C-alpha cells in the first residue's frame, strides 16, 4: 500500500537527486536532499489538514485536487514562484532570470546577492508571522509547555504578533541593513529596501490568511446549506460546497508553499537546486495526503506541527540575520531537520507513555474486578 502510494514520490526523488549531482556535484546533492526534507517537514501539517478535508469530498473532486492541485503546487508555487521572486527583486523578466541562472551563473548569483536583503526581509516577516500566530495561540496539546503556556497568555492581546513583527522589522532595517552589502548602495537605501520588503511580506501573510478565512467561512456556509437539503450526499460533498472546499485547499496549499519556498532562500539562492528540492518535497506531501486519506494513521504524532512551526521560526530569524551575515546553508537546513526529528521523537515517547498508562489502568481494573 505504502509503496504504491509513494511510488511517484520515490521516482521524483531518484530523478531529482541524480539531476542535482549532474548539475553541481555532491554538494548540490546534499542541498537538494535538505530542501526536500525541509519542504516535507514544513508541509506535514498541511498534508494532515488536506487529508481531513479531502476525505469529505467526492472521488471526482479528490481526483481534481490530486491532479490539478499537483500542477499548481509543484509547477506553480515550487518552480515558478522562486523565479518570480528573483525576477522582481533583481528587476528582470522571468525568462531572463531563468536564462541567467542556467547560462551565466556567476552574474545571476551576484544579482541574487544584491537582491538578498529584499528577499530575506520579505521572507523573514512572512515566516515570523506564521510562527508568532502559532505560539501565541492557546492550544490543548503543548510540546514545550514552559515556553508555550506563557506565550499563549500573551497571545490574548489583540494584534500582538503584528506589533512584534513590525518591531523586529524596524530594528533590523536600522541595524543589520544599514551595514549590509556595502558595495550595494547607500545605507539609507538598504534600510528602505529592507523596510518596504518586510512590510510587503507582512501584508502578503495577512492577505493569504484573509483569503483562507474567507474560503473557510464560505465552505462552512455551503456545508450547512447541503445539510439542510432533503437528500444530502452519502458522506461526501459535491456541488458548490466541494468547489469552495477545492478553492480553500488551494489557498491553504499556496500559503504553506510560501514558507517552504521562502525558507529555501535561507539555504540556497540557486533556483535550479531550489526547484529540484522543493519539487521532490511537494510530491511527498501530495503522496502523504493520499496516504492519510486512505489510512489516517500519521496524525497521531501530535508534536510534529509544533516542530514544523519552530523550524519556521528558526528560518525567519536566520533570514533576518543573513541580511548582514552569511550562514552555511547546510547548518541552516539541519536546524529545521533537528527540530522536526525532535518533535517526532517526542510524539513517539508521548504515544508510548499513553499506551503504557492505558495498559496499567486496564490491568488495575481487571484486578479490582477479581
């Protein structure tokens, strides 16, 4: 079952890693592998959410999401979006950006390096908002309670995450950015670039969140309308409800794609390696969604969502720091991998402890009955 579900992901892995070696040797192989793990880890909770919604849909709409959705997710967000970011920040058209990346790598790297403060500020703010909104939310299951409990209390203050993000942006723009890349222009220009790009990242997050909320509300309205019909479908959603659900899933997937793509810029500026690594990761996320729909077993690892968001927070900080300082991409990638592995192991230990407690309770009940 697992082999059949993940066969396309395995094939994409083999082809992507082989292409990485041919493109840039074993260093490129390692970067592609790290990017793939990063994309999988950051999008794991997205796969869980997708599976929970997708199982309510008819077979037709499931097929649409897993075919058209793959085209949008892999080719749209993971392949084209990095090119668009580079093209906009380096003031090139997309064709020239790809052409330079493939034929004049040294010039392309220089353009991306010059544009890095804008990319880092935009991505850092977007990722920081995802992290802050997560840690400021009061939730039943807590991983690092000594951190999450006080932060959840602070989160009751309205717009606190936006205020903190703007404070971080202001500090960054007037410290790191004014001393970064001396050859790139005047200090004031650097500060202004970082400030404007950071605000753009913050606005993008708010817009994506607003669209997700809009489609979620429409989805709830359509579900309620279908429940009131005299002949509801047998456990699945069709018609307008399924259509709005499809749109909602695509917006959710796009929002989760943002953190993977933007986080990738903290690891490498090479859009070829980025496309290979994120493409592999996206295929696994899609396969994982199918697996969860059919099996529904992996959502027992309750701390994985926490680990993914802490990894997002770490990438946000790293992106802001890289405005001035260079950080090895392998180190950057491994931070996220370590956090995900830690959260996975914590989930396994939690499940074992719960199973042991349940077994002890059953044993005690059987003794009392005797």
